[in-house]
C-alpha cells in the first residue's frame, strides 16, 4: 500500500522475510560502519591553550620555607606530556611534587618549597613546548619566622626516664613563630647524629 504523500526523498524501512535469499542490489548506497568501542583519536596538542596559575608562579608573595603551590590546566590543550622545572636563584633544581588531578579535568597540581631568597625560575612545558608566560619569574622573600617563639616539651626531652631501645616522644610548639620547616637532629652519647622525621 503506497501513500500519495511519498516522494523521492522519503526513507523506507522494511524487514526481510527471506534472509538467505536477500541480496543488496549492486551500487546501492551504504552507510559507513561505526565502532562505538573504538577509542577516539587524541586531539592535537595546543600548548598555547595551557593555563598556569597559583601562588607558586606569581612574581611576589612567596617566602622561604613556605609551600608554593600552582595549578596547570590542560583541559583545552589536547593531548601531551607535562614537564616542570623549578630553578633556584643559584641555578640549582628545587625539588617539587607534581600530581595529576581527575582525568576528566585534565589539571595538575604542583608544589615546591623555596629554600633560598631571590628570583626563582619556573618552566612549564607541554607537548615539548613552553606554555604561555613560561618561564615564570617568581620572587621569594626571606622568611619572617621567629625561632625564639618555638618550644618543645615531652618525656623524650627529660633528663631522666628515657630507656634505651624504647620509643619515646616530645611535642614541638610553633604557634606565633611564623612560617618555616621544623627539623630535629638527635645526638647520641658518642656524638653521632641522626635526623628524626617530624
């Protein structure tokens, strides 16, 4: 049964009752096959679309001994590897920690702790090329800490009661002392020293 409203642009759907004998007419148009499970091609890298922001790449506001974090956003930059270098004013490499955040977000968190005052140089490279504004010139000021306001107390510091091969402890109080890292070095009766994690 044909409808009088059907024209040459209409689409027809049918169910073949004879699959064994049914054949496609030579020259008939075919729709390309698609594979939903096929991984999409990685988009072309565009380093110029990478954004870097945060305290750790700002020209001012950082101090010796205080963590300097910053974020690298590659969401609109396609696929590519991230490389970061942090150089001290003396030309040495400063250790840093780089972590990838949620994969969908395509952002990275990077943190370093300046150890000397002066101008640091932070470089961010994406897919083999430096990103906009890199290298970042980061000014680091001397720490405004006051060690005289630190104190320590606990059984591990008493003149009596500490037993060999038995764990002990003490607390370090830094309230009001300002920013800075705490290091503990213990010397034994023979003068040997050992650094203790805090």
